C-alpha cells in the first residue's frame, strides 16, 4: 500500500539543506541573461497572462514561468534576480517536497539522501538559476504525486483532489509536453487502488468513479485547454516530431553529473520495494516513456526532467538499503566508513559539476538589464537621429531596451539618406567585430584603430567608428528600372515600378522571373574611386521580407566578406500609408510569423571592407524569387579620420 506516513514530519533537515542550496545558487542569480532564458525574456516580457495562456508561440514558451517571472519583475523591478526568482524558489521547494515524500514513503534517512542527491543533480542546480520552466516541472511533478497519494485516503480525498487538479494543470501550462506524465500518474494510482482492494469486499463502480473523478476532471480540463491552443501547439509538435534518435540520450543526460552508473542504486531501490510500490513507480515512469515513443515526438533530454525527482527517490532508497545490506557483511569499524565513502562517490562529481557551472558563467559576455537601460539613456541624449547604432543580435537584454530605438534610427537614416556616424555597443570583453555577428556567424575583422571608446556603462562599452561618411551613390526615390539597371539577361525576367507596395516615395522596384535559375542583373553605372587601407562601403537597401533575392555589390578587387549590421532589426509592416515596426523572433530560422497577409519590408545595411587601390564597383541584384521587391538602394564610402 502507498500512503503518507503518520510519523511526525521534521523540517529541521530540509530547512538546513535548502538554506545551503540557496547559498550555492544566490551568487549566480544576478548574472546577465544568456541562452534560451534570454530569448524567453525578450519574447515574453511584454506578454500579458491571457496572451501567455491562450497564445502558444512555440517550445520556447514556458507559460507558468513567464507569468510568475513577469509578476516578479513588476513587484521587484526589472532585473535578473527578479526574473529568475520564481525558479529559484521552486527549486528550493522541491527539496522540501522530495524530503517529505521520501520520509512519508520510507524513512528520514532515505529522505535526507534524496534531498542531498537532488541538491547535487546537475539539472536541479542549473535550472534553479536559469529562467525556464524546468524547475517548476520538478516541483509540480512531486506535488502531483503527493496529490494522488492523498486521494487514496478517504479523509484527505478533498484536499488531494484540489492538489491534483491544480498541480496537473500547472504542470501542463509550464510545458505542454509534461502532459505525458499525467496518464502515468493516473495509471499508477489505478494500479495502487487495485492492489490495495480487499477481495472479500465488493467495490462498487460509483466508489471507483469517485476515486478516479479528479483524474477525469483534469483530463477534461487539459483536453479543453489544448483544444483552444491546438493551432499554436502544432508549432511545437512539428518542431520535435523528428527527435526519436535522441531518446537514448535521455538516460545519460538525467544522470548528470554521476553518469550512467547512477542507475545502479535506482534499479536496486526499485527491486527492494514491495509489489505495490514497485508497480507504482514503474508505471509512473514507464507510461510517459511508452507514450512518447509511440507518438514519435521526442524533445530534448531536459523535457523529461519530471522523471528526475522519482529516479532520485529510488536511488536514495537503493543507497539506504544497500548500506544496510553491506553493513551485515563488513567489519563493525566499516559501519561509518561505508556511508562516508558512498557520500564522497556522489559528492565529488556534484562538486566538480557545480564548479564547472560557476566557471562557465564567468564567460558570459552580455549586458545586464540595468546596463541596457543606462545605454538607452545615453544614446537618447548623446547621439543624433542619423547615427547608426549597432548592437548584437544575440544580446537579448540589450535588444529589449535598444532595439526599438535602433530600428527608429535605421528608418530615419534610410528615409533621409543621411549618415552621421556608426556606433557599436557590446560587452567590453567582446571583440568589436563580434558585435555584429549573428548566432556565431563569422564577420570580417574591424580594425581596433577605427574604434574610439566614448563611454563605459558597467561592463557595457560604447564605441564610435572613427570614419567620415560620404554618399557614394546617393539615395534616389522613385527610380526607373530601365534607367538604373541593365537589360535583364533573359526574356523571362521583367522589371517595373509598382505603387502597390512601397517603402520610400510613391513606388518601388518589382522584378519578376518565371524560371527557377538564379539571375544576376547589373546596374548601368560603374563607380571608380581610390581607396586606402581601412576604408569601408556601407550598402543600404530595402527589400521585401522575407525574400531570398538580394541586392549587392560587384567589384574589381577581392574584398573581405561583407556582413550585415543590425540583422533583422529593421523590419517594417505596411499599414495603409504608414510603416509599423515589427520585432523578429530570436529563433528566426525556425519560427516564422503567422501573419502571411501583411506586406513587410526589411532595411539592410551591409558593411563591406575595401581593398587598397582603385576600386571599381557596380550595384547588382541577385534574383532568386519569382517576384522580388527593392527600394531605396544607396551607399556610403567610409574613410578613416586622420587624427591631428
């Protein structure tokens, strides 16, 4: 039988352990956001609770976490600690819950071992400091099982009902894939009911229905919720439907930092259980695995973190009972040495894992929220409307504060055809040329001699590119295709002016081709000019978004590769005669806007290093789409300022 022990529960041990765990985590809570948590912050910081609940935007959305995190930042201010506070508290509460469950099912020693193991787990420690939903998954999975156990006793049935329903629903809005755990809990509960029945007493269907009614209600609630968000939920289903080969990685990943041998005490612990408890745990953990394999939707290993607390409970039981068995065959003076030795076997990998985590976090080279707000204030007061401000695509805190201003300046420079200067912002330890990098894509080297430090805000450094900007081919509005471009090389290519969609003026270029091969169209003009070392060309144009066709520059010299500045920051949606800025999702390669009707423009600034000597360049269009749109093509020659 599985019931909660009537033994008085002691809080002393979990309080001490939770306090130690909190001390280990606190130094990392105020570090700059990085990785997926930073993308979650940028994507959902402005979302309302109703938007988060009823608009599922993809696997990066951990609804319950974002709701609580946004509330925390409204109360305590927008900072990293407030952002991560909900998961930090959830991870601490999990220590109390696993201790309570271990003591209730077995004894205090097993409960203490389980608490120590979860403190040493790589995943538990990592997700306690990173703003995602996985710490909530651990906590809510434990609460769900506690609720199911409460349902077994008639006098705690009502309390168990509320605990089960709320924790089950919260578990699924934290991460929809957690829904696989619910049937496992329900079937395990049904198995315990069957095992604990008295064969001599008839059990009515009404009594059985009452016992199972909380699970039925939860199933109906979740079915209705998933039906409401189904169209959005398909995004996540499509994302993870081809991850079946990753299933083998789950076993080793959940066992971090101890390795695959962690499952030895897990298996032994399960073997020592009585029939009812063994069946309960095997069904609880086996059902989700079976459902996942049958569905073919295997997410990343972290998606299975709901199983971790129960694997740890079994491992703790295996260690506890293993010590008892081994002590019978060993000399008395080994009674104390054996637990210490086993403790070190688990403690040392955990210590190295946590130290490695601290070491990895020292290399974070992103801005804090406070630094980003300081940079916004500086740029508003110390730059002109025609200064091009360049920030990293991957620095989400900086994007949160500065991206609207950056896009506004890009539009103003583009519309007025005036460039006063170029300003770069990035972490002081980040190489300058990496500031313009997108998702690690390499860029050409920017000479340090051209970068003048104009301000430091914390660890955020602001540079001004020490160059003069001279229009090379000035902005021309409402250009004529036949006058600006050579005759297309193929009769199936036609270019014209259209006023159906326009970015500047009254018309834009529309080019059509009705065959698959790429086509290159050259400008009628060739620009020739001398260049010294350190010169650059800033090429600017607007194009339909998204489209594969591009505008570019052809030259007589082999110049280092061009690279974009402020990649995808200048996307504007047509709204009548106006343009509305639109933020592009951080996972732009995998996630696309569901708005297919609106016509969108993208401003592109390409920085092209020039070789020394006489450069002859010619504008070009590389056509890849059947219909392509361009507008406002122009460029600037950037020459170094010679200091007197």
